[in-house]
C-alpha cells in the first residue's frame, strides 16, 4: 500500500494495475461524514482515465441517515462519470443486499479479494 495522499483527510486512494488496467481504490474513513463523501466524489471526478473503481464502505458507519442519503444523492449526481468506468465494485458489510441495475458493471461485495477477482475478468 502507498502512504495516504496529501489533502485527502479520511479518504484513502490507491491506484493499482491489474492486468495492465488501472483500478482506483477509495477506502472511506470511519465514521463516514459529509466531508468524507465530498472527498470521495472529488477523487472519482478527478481521475483522468477511468477504468476500474473499488469503493470500500467496509466496516464503516455513516455519521447519520442524512449522510447516507447525501452519499446516495452525490453518487447519483455523478452517474455519467461513474458510467465511464468499465466496472465498479463496492465493498459493503453483511447483511447488505444491494441490487445493481447492471450487474455486469456494478456489483456489491463483502470482501476485497472477491471484488478484485471480479474486476480482473474483462467486461
């Protein structure tokens, strides 16, 4: 892992190469606040060549229901940018049962290993 990027605060990002493809991994801080969500959105919008995206919501708590709603709204607002990624994996906690409108493009996982394996399979 690389050290935390300067200025990211509670958002940890890492770019890895998987089979000559770039994966942007964003690991959110705990608790997830409005500022953490804003930084995550900024990182997603800042990538110049979107390919693979892994967002780790993991064992993190949203500060409030308002923050959870804000996160969903912000992700919806940048949907055109998100759709430029070939695949998006979101790490969540059990027993989250996220339904993806396009399971070939977006899937929910409970482990990073499962998410990475799925990202490795060409779209």
